[in-house]
């Protein structure tokens, strides 16, 4: 089959742009398209967790994020209403701070990096059709948004869908969803001028989670998560309900009332939880197109960057003859699920807003533990410390003691029965 490029990527936000950059750096012919024109905003919890920050550092992009005026956040306070855990993130691959850049900034940096690496980027381009030939995907057809431009057919050895949680590529190829859960929470976002924060701040309350993080332009971003069933009532008087939610978080509400809301409040109940098969004949999925989870744990951007790195390594191996492409993509699939599924399941539990006796036991034990234990827990939240390793009985016993471990196990059994 004659092709125009080696790889066409649909979507150029962090997962797609990072994939385009890495593949182009390896000498592959890459064309990436996106409906948006950059800089372009999108709903986001903003956090780039430590593994994602490590990716940016490896790729030479972390300095650009820092130069944009987005502050590093090495410290965080986690307040569950019973105890407060405060500490610093553990070092992970030479980084020890998270960043929360505006998406108008981060996404443009990523797109520019892909172009600089040699990828062709088409902004404002709608993909109308995913092309199939000889039992596999062979390219895409689309056209520039607006105007009467003729459709363009782009043939490629591989089509990568990086087009988000409602991926048209995933739908077109029939990518199998082998874990799928409806939205459990809704997210509400806004920005404040003059709202001081003590590093990153996280609050867990009954039927409520709240985060406050410093971002670009001296602003603070607040994120509020509520049960999705309560979204309509919350949205009916969104400003009053947002302030009421912040009032439940120590003095965060008072600080917000002394600040100035710098932008409109944005809200969405569109928070699906889906894990899809991320590859097939002539196609692959990356980022939210392949695995999307509730935003409450802020894993999306970091996952997108790590996923792009893993997928790109597989594609490079497959298209340059180092390994059969299907074998390389299967290995990537296994890496992705091993790295992300424990956090996916943990996030589902948090998004249910169900009582968590095991979490209460752990928090109280950590409040009495030395600082290294607290920092290790913060490493779990940011994805630097593997969740499944942290939750092993041996480690739990060291933190909560034998009696606490038995209570944790008992509470987990009770929740499953319930």
C-alpha cells in the first residue's frame, strides 16, 4: 500500500503531540491533525503528576513549562476532615514537584515541540472518516474546519487515535472496552486572583473533594468534585454552591471570598471511566482515547505523557523492523495496564464517595507516623509510588500495625459484600 506518511495522529493535545514529537524524532514521517487551533483551552484538573513531569524533563520541555510562569509545587496538604497530612513529594527520576499549567500553555508547548521535531501539524482539521483496506485501517479522510475546502485523504501505515475520551477513532475501529463504568462524579473548575495556597491543597469531605493549585499568571485553580447525581442542583446556583463547597474546606472558602474570581466557572458531569483495547490492525489509541478515568485523582495528563512514551517506543520498534508491530504493541498494552489499572480502580472507589473505613485507618496511622511515611503516601497520590506495591499487606502492617491491618481487611470485605 502506498502511503503519504508512516503515522497519522488524530488529536494533538498532550498524548497526541508527545507521540508526534517522539515518532518524528525517530525519523518517521508523521502527520498530526486536530480540530482545535492552538493555543486552545480545555477542561482539565491541570496537574502533571511526577511521572509526567519526569517525561517533560527527559524531553527538554520542563524548562519551557517553568518559563511560562507555572510554579513548581513540591509540597502538598491533604485534609480529610479528621487529620491533615502535610509533606513533600518523594524524588522520582530527578523530579520532586508537580506542575499545574494552564492548558493554553502546556498544549501549545507540546504542539510546538512536535513541529520542531519534524512532525507536520494540521490545526483546525476535522477527520470525517477512518479508512479501511485489506482488513485493517489504512488512513483517514477529512477537511479544514470552515470554508469549502476539498476533502483530503491521508494514507498511513498506522493511524493513532489521540482524540480524547469520546474518541471517534476508537468508535470507528470498534476498539473493545473491557472495563467501563458510568460517570460517578462531576467536576467544577475556576481560577482566582489573590488566593494564596500552601503548595497544593487537597480536601476530602463527605460527598465532596476539593483541590487548590497554583497555576500560570499568579492564579490559583480550584477543582471541586461532587457526586454526579448532585450536578443539576449544584449547577442551578453554581457560584453560591461553589463557595459553599470551599467553605467546608478549613479556611479555603474565606480565602476565596477575599480573592477575585478571575474567570467564569466551568463544570461538567462528563467524566466517564473506560479502558479500551489500545491497538489493532493499522491502528492504535493513546491517552484518554485508550484509557480514561475520573478526574478526581488528577492522573490524566501524566498518564497521557507516559502512555505516549510507551506507545511511541512500540511503534518505532514495529515500523523500523526491530520487532513485529503487533508484538511491540501488545507489550505496550501490558505495560500500560500494569502501570495504570491499580490507580483506575482506586479512583473509581474515590469517585463513588462511599464511606472508606480503610482510608480513615490509614490516615490516622500516618498522622502518627514519621514524615517519610507521609511523603511516601503523597508519592502514591502522584503516581510515583506504585499503588499496588504500597497496599500490599506487609507494607500496610508496617504503617497501621497488625490490628489496623485486620480492620482494613475487614472493612474491605464489608464494602465488597455491601
